[in-house]
C-alpha cells in the first residue's frame, strides 16, 4: 500500500487505489481492513508526507498497525 502511494503509479487516486488493493488482501486473509479514523487523519497525512520525503516507512507502518486496522479476524 505504501509503495503504491509513494510511487504515484497513476495520474490520480494513488492513495485510494493503494488502499483498496491492500484491503482486498486484508479481507482475503481474514485480517480486517485498513481505514484511517477521521480523528487520526491529520497524523496519518503528516506521517505519510514524512514517508514520501524520507522513504522510511517504519513510523507510518507502526501507526497503521496501531490505529488503522479494523474488523474481526477469523480462521480459514
């Protein structure tokens, strides 16, 4: 997801398309979905800008893991 967002593979909609693709994989594997809560959107965007600039994804990966994974998990 972060790769697609940073590389700007499309003219428009890179964040949306990358999130949809990531969510497809998450759902297929029973891992919920990735969604950024409205209350965390500013922090997400700040971390995303930092990632775009530095290519260091550790902070935003941890943020997504801690704040943006929603839904139930189940065994296949």
